[in-house]
């Protein structure tokens, strides 16, 4: 059941994020509603404006917690600072980067935070849109470009839009999940928007293995993709086991402190082995227990 309180919470997020889009039409397209409905919500209406399913969908799109989830406060960890600076450089200079590092270190969280606060930037979870048509339609929708027509028209409209706005940035997370045809399409989209769009590809170490393997096998497109995304793999975490343990302990301490953990940092690390997802779980349990 979507209560009035939850609707008001989502509506507040809608109003707060509206400044990130150049027009109401673009914003409405991203949210999957028509412009007149958006106008009503912007003017304070919440009852009998949208059905419950659409409220839930918008909450997902805007990353609004609607259950009893713990609100996760950001901590300026080394990963958060590094990813933020990388994305800022890519967007401001219309360049590309490629980050391949361990899973569960906060890469995705940092990228989502950046995109929420910087106009003309979008975050794409490639694990949800693995094929080329879903990928391009998802990018188009995030920018507020009509994604419902013929694929060739969506692609052409997206290219036209990206070349006409100021410093767009596309963040591709979980990029190792993309199908081969999607990688080739990314090469084409990169070529079509060269010098006008920033790109940042992220994934775990398996992404590096996939690209290296495909280059070694002379699979068409992978060498070109690697070249276009900076021709080097960037990473944040140290390689050695002891060095990584110290790195992870420092991250856990920062996050636990900002999010009000009742456990000392050393005990939190022992309980979670440095996994940020498990840190979130532990803090959620603490909050539930009071």
C-alpha cells in the first residue's frame, strides 16, 4: 500500500530532481509519465494522480526508499572520492575512462551519487540491459529522449540530443555483462559523439579479463573499445592482501562512523570482512534492534 506519506516523499524527490532536466517533457519521459501529470505533482497534487504501480516505479527511478530501509549516508571514502573525481573529469572534458576493480567496494554507490547531483549525466546498470536495443533505449530514456519508437529512430534521436547538450556523461556500470552486439553498438555511439560526450565504464576484475581475452582472440571491436575508453585499466584498491585489508578497514571505519554504527570499526570489519553490503546489513540490523 502506497500511503499518503510515501506519496509525499516521492513527490518531494520529483520536485527536487526536476532541476536536473532541461524541460518538463524530458523529465516526464524519464519518469514514464505525461507532462500534465508531472505538472500536477510539481504543483503539490498526490491523490488520484498516479496509480500505486507508477508511484513505485518512480521511487525506483529516483532511488527513493519507500519501506523501512535504512537511509544510507555517504562517506567520503577513497573509492567515493576517486570515482567522483574521475566522473567530473570525464564530464567536464568529454573524455572516457575505464575502471576495473574488486566488487563491493562502493563504485556503484559513488557513481549513483554523482549522477543524482550533476545535470546531463546518466547511470546505466548494464546487468539489466544486456542487449544493444535495451541498452540504447535505456540510455535514451535516462536523458528524456523518446525511447518507444523504431530502434533506428531512437538511436538517431539519442545521437542528435547528445551532440546538442552541454557536457553529457554516460556511466556504464556492470559493463562486463553486456552482450557482444551491445559492445559494438557502444563503439558506434562513442564514434558518433566523439569530443561531445563523456563516458565511464565500470566493472569488477572480470571485465578486465573479458576485454583482454577478446583482444587476444582478435574479436572485432574490443581493441577499439579499449582504445576509446582510455587504453588503460584504472583501479583504486591495492593489490596485496595485507594492503587491501588495511584499505578495506579504513573504508569500513568511515562508513560505519557516518552511518551511526554502534559497533567499533574493528568489530564491524570482523563481522563483515570488509564487505560494504554486509556493513549495510549490520547497520540495518542495529537500527531495527534499537
